[in-house]
């Protein structure tokens, strides 16, 4: 035996699921998926060089 509150919660849950799916589809349509270019892949995979504080101050003429 389901109470009125339980039925309302089930309906709210179904509505939220529907809205989540619609939002997901909208985002997929608006944000174009593109593959990273070779230069981007290289930048992502390479190790970053970390500058020291003195190097930064030298560049900033401080």
C-alpha cells in the first residue's frame, strides 16, 4: 500500500530524471566535441618546467 506522499515523491523523482536527461542532451548539442590537435596533445602529455621565485622576479624586473 503506497501513501500519497510516496506517490508524489515517485512523480518528483521521475520528473527530475526527465529533466536531467533533457539537460544532458542540451549540453551535448551546445558543446561541440572536437578532438585535440597534435599540439594540444603534446602540451598535455609533456612535463611542465617550473620556474623558481628568483626567475619570476627576474622576468618581472623586480
